[in-house]
């Protein structure tokens, strides 16, 4: 009997050790895969920043071509420096992925060709004037290289999404194994079962929160992609936040010279008393614009955002006002209204996407300014051509 008891105790201890090792292994797999998922997110953000830098370089070059003002070369020069840094960063992030390294080599080649074309066009502008630069741009070489850059970045995003799905599947398998081992352990020891369950639940919650934040950032980045106008971009930002976070009413204000102008609204009746513009430190919106910190309000008093539809209207019960930054300065403010208390992850998401929103709005503003200058340049060119074709007066 004593031998059987000793054998049983040895078997129980061996079982606990085995299940403990299984649980430890599963937790280790979960942590490793979670790091890999975060890594894929970092790669996606890095390739998006690389595309943004290339677009900023092109935008700065066009500004200089149209105006001859050297201050428009500042975004071009800054983007040139950023491209080198971002390429080095991507090289380090994708060192363990041969597929991404191959895409990156192609991307590096197209970026070099694009920057060479931009530089050659700048030289033509200095040597031959606007017409010489326009003549060089009309070859379409720069457009083809930019399209190739976008294609390579799209391939890199797809590869990271593939790796991410693979890691998520591995995490799901690890979760299933961990749950089974936890139930088996619970038959022999409630304490160990509770400990394993608590650890898994905490890890699951952390993963769900991180996944929600990552999905929100990736989805918003997709909604902001492309050469959109300022108003269209602002509408897409609010529309995505409305779908993803459950915003019932929202407004977005774009800053310019210390004054913030409303460029988009969501779920707000046309006759609602929503301000069209405000200055820094004017009300709560101005406070957020000045301090650059997210502000949350519960039990919203009368006079704020109004939620409306064909069936009626109401005021939000909760309000979140968030800044968006570009180059370290607040250049936009979002006001989000909720009928129910927003998810506690919302503030974290707004903190994460604030710089991306600010940069995208700034780029859209640059594009609008350049388009206006281009139209004015074309109009002046047409007027000069008409004048040159008129017969001389006697």
C-alpha cells in the first residue's frame, strides 16, 4: 500500500509537473506570438510612413516647381532624410523575413529612381524654368515609379498580414491547448487550475485589447490612404471612427494659423448649433487645441453636439475631445459624442492614431494648396498665350 501511495504521489506530482510545463509552454508561445503580432504592426506602420515620406517629397517638389519658393523644398528635404531612416528601420524590422527583404530591395530601387527623377526635375526647374520642369514631368517616368512604390508597399502590407494571420492561428491553438490543460489540472488541484485560468484570462484580455487597437489603427490607415481632399479625408476619418467605436455624433476641426475650422461632421443635424470655427483656449475645444490632451466629459450639459435622424434628436451623454498632431503641434481637434459610455480602449486608440490623423490632414492641406497654385499657373499661362496670339495694335 505504501508503495502504491508513493507511486500515486509520484504520478500526481509528475502530472502536475507535466501540466505545469504545458501551461508554461503555452504562455511562452502566446507571449512570443503576441510580440510577433506587435512586430507586424510596426512593419505596417513603417511602410505607411515610408509611403507618406515619398508623397511628401513629391508634394514639396511640386510646390517648388510651381512657385520657385525654396521654402517648399523643406518638406522635400525632410522627406529625403526620412526615407533613408525609414529604409534602415524597415531593413532591421524585416531582417528575418526573406520575402520582405526581396520586396524591400525592389522598393529601395524604385525609391532611388523616384528621388533621382524628383532631383532631376528640380535641376530642370532651376536651369530651364517652369516649362522645362513640366516638360520633364510629362514623360510619366515619375508617375510610373510612384505607382511601383505603392505596389511594393501593398505587397509588403499583404505579407505582414499573412504572417499576422499565421501568428493568430498559432495563438488560437495555444489557447485551446492551455484551456484543456487547465481543465485537466483542475481535476487534481483547484489552486493550480485557478492560477492557470487567471493567467490565461489576463493574457486573453490583453491580447483582445491589443488586437482591437491594432485593427483600429490598420483600418483607419486604410481609410486615409490615397490622394483625398481635406473634406473627403475628414469625412472618412469620422465615418470609420463611427463604425469602429460606436460614435453617434462627431465633428472634426482643422487648424490653420491658430484658428480651427470645421471640415466634417457625423450624425449632426444641419440646423444644430455646432460652431463653424474656434480659436485656441475658446471653450473646451480650444482648451484641447491648446493643451494637446484628450478630454472626456460625462453628463454633457445642454448646448453641445446634437444627435439627429429622421425619427428625432437627442444630445450625447458622453463626450470625448481629442487632438491630432503633426510635427509636434496640434493641427486638428475631434469632438466625439456617445449615448452610452464609450469603451475604455477608445482613449488609447485616439492617442495612437492622433499623429497619423494629423499628418494625413496636413498632407491633404498641402495637396489642396498645390492644386490651387497649379490651376492659377495654368490660368496665367493660358492668358499669356492668348495675349501672344493677338495681332499687334498699330
